C-alpha cells in the first residue's frame, strides 16, 4: 500500500473580496509534495492574491489555507522559514549591499548553504560590495533568486518572477527552478503569464480567471484533452480557449 | 477632506441650533471667536496645505521629492509644473481669507487687516510647497527645514505685529516671499525631475557606526538580532546623527552666555530637550512600515515574509529605539561636561548644584537629578515608539486621521486652558485632578486589558512574554511610585495621586498595541 503524503499547500474554498470586487471565488487547490505547479492567468486574475494567502500576507475571509499543515497567519515562522519567495516587485532593501543581504538572510535559515550561495553568486556574476539599489532589474532578480534558494527551501514560490526581464535572466530563473526540482521532495509554485515558460518546467498547470480556477490538471493530461486531429496545441492556445469559454459563460449568466 | 467637511457641517449644525433657539452669540470672548471663525479657517488652511503640496500621499520623512513622480513625464515645462499648483494654491488661500474677512462676524472694535494675512498664508503655502518638493540629502531633514523656515516667517510676522507695523510694512516683508518660494520650488522640481537626490547618509553613518552590531564578516546570533540590525541600519541612526549635528550649535552658545546663570541653564535645558524633540520627528520614519514601498504606509512583502513572529518584528523596532536613544544620550552626556568645562561655565552649574544639595539634602538631590535624567531619556525613547501602534497599522486613513486629531487637540487645548484660567476655575480643575487622573488611569487599564486579551487570543506573544511584560510594568510603576513618595514627602500631595501619576507615566497600552497593529497590517 502506498502512503500518500499530506499536501504541501492545501487551499479549501478560499474566497477573498476587495470591497465589491471578488478577487478569489471559492478557490480549492491542493499541491502535493515534489510537484511543480504552474499557476497561470491573465493580469488581475487572482494569482498574486492566492500567493499572498499562501504566504500569510492576506487573511482568509472565508475558506482555509494550510501550508505544511499550518495556518500561515497563525504560524508565520513555521511556514515562512520553509518557503523561498521571489516576487515580481522584488522589493529587496536598496540600501543594503549584496553581501549584507546574504548575511542578513542567512540569519533566518539555519539550513543556509554557504557553498551553494557562493556557487549561485558566482554563476550570476554578483558583486558582493554592490548596493542593491545600484543593480539592474535583472541583477536584482538574481539576488532575489539567490536568497530564495540558498537554504534549499521545501517550497519555492515564484510570483511572476521573470516579468519584464531579459531572456538571459529568465533562463537563470528557470534554471533555478530546475535546480530546486533536482532536489527530491522540493515543491515549486510558479506563477506567470508567460505560458511558454510554464510549459518548460511545470508538471501540473492551474489556470485561474477572474478569481476562479477554470482548469487544474497535469500538463500532459491537458495537452491530451485538447489535442484535435493529432495536433497538440500550445498552452497559450489552451489558455485563450479556456478563458474565452469562461468569459462567454460569464456573459451568458 | 472628509474631516474638514465633517467639522464644518457639525459647526454649521451648532450655529443653526443656536440661531434657531435665539441664543445671542458673543464673539467678544476668545473662545467663541476661535470656535466660530478661527478653527474652521485654520482647518481649511491646513487642508489646502496638504492638497496643494501633494502631501496627502507622500512621505514627509523621505529624502525624495514629494512632488508626484508621474507628473514629471507630462509634456510641460518645469516652470509650469512648479507654477500652476503654486498659483492655484495661492489663489485658493487668498480667496479663503477674503471670504473669511467678508463673511465672518468679527468682534467690534477690531480693525481687520485687508491684504497681509492673505499674503502671509499664501507665503506659508508657497514655502511649504517649495520645501516639500525639494529632494533632501538626509531622511527627516525636510520636516526640520520646513518647521524652522515656516516658524521663522511666522515669527517675523508676529514680531512686526508686536511693534504695530503698518500694513505697507507687512506687505513689504511678505510680498517677495511667493516669488522667492517659486524660484526654490522650480529649482526643486528641476532636480527631482532629473532624479537628483543628494545622499549624505554615508557621511553621517560613520558617526554612529562604532560599537553597534554589524554583520561584518560574522553571523548574527539569531533571526531577532538580524532584524534588530536591519531596523538600526534603516531607522536607528537618524536620531543620533541629528543630535550630533545640532549639539555643537547649541553648546557653542555657552561661550556667549558668559556669567549669565539663567542663560546657561536655558541652554542646558534646550540641549537636554533636543533628543526628545528630534525623536518626535524621527518617529514619523520609525512608524512607517516601509519607506521604500510605493505605498509608504504598508508593509513590504520582503519584511512581511521574514520568518519572524509579529512580536519579534516589533521587538526589533523597540530595540533599535533603545540603541538609538542610548547613542544620542551618550553624545549629550559626554559633550555637556566638556563644553561646560571649556566654556568656563562649569563653576556656575556646580554652584547651583551645591545650592540644590543644601536645600534638599544630598540623597534627594542625587535622586532628583537621576530621575530627571532618566525621565528625559525615557521621554526620548517614548517619543520614538509611542506612535508605532498607529504607523504599523499601515492604514493611510488612520495615520492621517490621527495626525488630524493631534493637531485638533492642540487647537482646542489652548483656548480651553485659557477659558479655564480666565474664568477662575483653575481651583476647580485642581480639585478635580484626582478624579480626572483616576478616570484616565481606569481607561488606560481597561484598554490594556483589552489589548492583552487580543494579544493572547491571537497568540501574538507567548504566555510567558505576556506575564513577564505585565510583571515588569507593575514593578516599574511601583518603583516610580516609591521614588515619588520618597521625593515628594509632603501632606499636600496624597499618595494615591502619586500612584495614579506613576500608572499614567509608564507606557503600556500604546506599546502593547504595536504587535496587534502590525499583525493587522501584515495579515490583511
């Protein structure tokens, strides 16, 4: 008998409203350990709102969020100490030097791997004495990836990490995800509207539109289900078809 | 805006009720005149200041210009960017004065001036615009420069009035202010538009770096110590740096004081009040969750996702405030004796100390000195941290409303105290003081219990921390009470009054509320 491990992320009927707008509408999502989940959706679909609930930055108005079996609002230390997080905003403190940021971040994670951090720093050609605010957007993203990965987190959460970045930095970010996957049992939640990137790394795709999950399945199944006449459509085409159907259904109702 | 409109509506309602009842209005008394004319005028003026400087959305303590950055990309000249808001603001302020002068019921026998109050108000607005749009090399410098410069203009006008200056003289002083302010504003916007923000922080960092925790080459002892370092680097150095800058200018006056004992002690009192005074301004930055963020009141995801409890995040701020206070006071305590000795005024101070010692006895004199010193140090720290419970909520409306309330309190407090004093009710106030203090103490303890329950229910602090905090507060209150009883050993002051003073003096509610406020901000 195979033992089924508890999901790393377990979101149940999560609803969130901002004034009269419903940002998340009864979202249910379960991400098992070791999975690479691509969370895709148009701008404003609710991806970042969902991720903020997972990080405990938003409190569930109704429904529940559990990460590693814990409530991220009630136990931020228990949850956040096991998560590596990189956001599109990349709000690293500009006044810090790169080496100061590394020393500062290391203090929060006993499992911090100095050798791995050094390796990442060298491969990204980061200047330790450079102030964060003087770095380019791409270099800032690389620093963000370094401090998110160097303690080998159990869960890596990337919220639109490659938005507005050049192809070389995007390659570095994808490489980081692949490195994380290479460590057995690590889970990745990767939010993006660049679907070709998601296609490269995700083994499970969740499409979200106007706060609702319109499709959630393994990538292979999605492709198979949408194959017409032997032609396998791209994730872009599937997404447009799904979101279009969802919009049509909404306008009918 | 909502606050001003609500105030004006309430005021209009009161006026209608008064008129409907046929109650006569006597504007001869300062209180009724202040209530009916000055308070709405001042609150509308304050609102205009906030609107035309774009100050409602900006961070006063930041180095960057408060002029909205999105307007820099408009296809208009810098002259237009600076000129139009200044023109609109000046026009609005002048119209406000003219409307008030024409429509308000002024007490008979007062020659209400025609133009110069409008020019004074327009000058204050124009300079506020220029100084808030200017990028500054140090955080907090904007507040200090603006307060000092506006205070100078205001004081100049008051001195001129004191000497019964003619309207033409007042116009001569005030008329050039608006074009001068415009030139400064244009220069400020031209710099800000090019992204020029001077930075002197590095130069002043060396003043306060020695002996303080830094991660150079080593590891932090704990996540909490890393966060304390973060807070120190982000906010902690402002207060000592400002004290270090101002101190030489104050102490050099001792050389000019000569043998004037009163002048020497005035200078010393000013020096001792410098840290708490500066701390009031520094607190604006400390309370701000994230000066780097677009929404300067909210907490950044970087800080919010630190694997620390909310109480530890607040604790780091409190530790930073302690370090900041200690460093600022070390500067004061080291420099005062040196300056007294070098200026030759030490003998005057020792002579006064000898007199106090003879009058009170050595032990009481020493304890009084230590209590006064501890009070000044505690006041500095309190100034830094007492507004955390508002700032850490991250709610702009709440923060702005609290500023409005504090300003409103000051507007009301002066006339109210004058009314008490003029109506000969100071004795009644003195008699009611124990009751007032008891009510305040009861309100404080009720609020403390409510906060304590919230902290416990939300598990924001551990049971042990909660109990230890309560015990430390009780011990501190009883210690202060004991010292006060010993110092003020007189039958005229009942002991229960000293206990109430001790309860009200030692901070409890606002500090305890800080984790609740941050949790509300961190987990929205």
